[in-house]
């Protein structure tokens, strides 16, 4: 079970890094190709503040250490841990994809 905890944390770490990298790349591309284009609200909240993607895994890092060090290993705690990581990965991925695609869909009036 220890390996599963750390593999799930590694998956969250990879997704968080990919989200940061993607938002940073899209923001740089938008600043070069469309500097006057106003961003949709979701993109305006996510793209300029993409650094917070790097801080998302911190609570799960602490939780992984606690689950690894603890002598009693409950399957319920691992189930909650894994479910919360899967939910977080899903939300991060959907949020990032929407924020990165919306400026290109011309959903706002210029």
C-alpha cells in the first residue's frame, strides 16, 4: 500500500506540473499573438495565476507521509486518499483545458 500512495502522489505531481506548463505556454502564446484580446473570465482567473498549480500537491504530500509513517494501515484512509487525488486530477485537467481553449473559441465579443 505504501507504493500505491506514492504512485498516486506522483501522478498528481505530474498532472500539476503539466497544467502549470500548459497554462504558462498558452499565456505566453496569447501575449505574443493576440496582445489586445481580452481573456474570458475563467481564462483570466487561471492562466495568469498558473503558479498555484505547483502548490496543489502539498496537502497530499503531507498526507502521503502520514499514511506511510503510520503503523496501522486502514483501507478506508487509503480509499479516501486515492479518491481525493483522482477527483483533484480530474478537476485540474478539466479546469486547465477549459481555460486554455476558451480564448481561441471567440466566445467573447471583441
